[in-house]
């Protein structure tokens, strides 16, 4: 596989996440959940797998691109927000959780703009990767709740964990943005 082919494949895998997320939303909200739970869990698995696969292909074939680096977090944010909106509409979590996720992602995007404007790197931070892992596992936990007769307190606990980790993951980016601004100000920029 050529580098160009690998780059195109990685980008296609990145972008397919969003339509998969929309399929998840409509299937979960409008389908027969009891009959579709196994399929929904598999679709969620495919969504999460594409998040690993695109980066693996790009890195293993030395086909990392600026476009891919930009689109990957966008596709992650949009798709996970769609999944959590579906879970909220289905009563598995509160609608505030996908709102918190979206607000965090917008905040981090602006923080990255500030960081890059002042010469820093917009690369994902450990807190962002941890947040992605917790949101992914949390989606499986919320979706799969009926498999083990989860109660309302279970859904609340999972939602709180996901929400708190999501909010905390923004702190590292915000601090880096303020440091970039402070450094620029002290350099007379």
C-alpha cells in the first residue's frame, strides 16, 4: 500500500465514523431496542474500532497528515456526541452529558487555536486520550445496561464518571492556552 493510498484509507475510516454515529442514533432511538441491542453494541464497537484503526494505518504507513490530524478529533467529538445524544434520548443518561461533552470539545478547540497561534503543538494530550477512553467505555456501559438489569443509580454513576472525566480533561488544554498567552505577553507579542 502506498503512502497516498494509506492516507486516503485512514481519512475514509476517520470520516465514516460520523455516518455510523447517525445510524446508531436512528437505530437506537427509532428501532426496537430489545431486538437490536446486540447489533447496536457491534455498531458501537465498529465506531470505536475506527478511532483506533485510522491512526494505526496512518502511523504504520508513515502517512500521517495535517488533514487527518485535524479531522480525527473532529470526527471523534461529533460521533461521540451523537452517540451520547442517542443514549440520552433513550433514557440511559441525562441530556446534560452530551451538552457537557460538546462544550468541552468547543473549549478545547479554542484552546488549541490559542496554543498553535503562539507556536505550541495542538497534539492530543494524555487527558484528552483518557477522556476518549472513558467516553468509549461509558457508552458501552450505558448501552449494555439492560444486559445486567442496571438500575437508575447505575446509569447515574456511569454518567457522572464520564461527565467528570470529560470536564477535567479540558483543564490541561486550558492551562496550556493560558501559558501560551502569558509567554506571548511576556515576549511583547
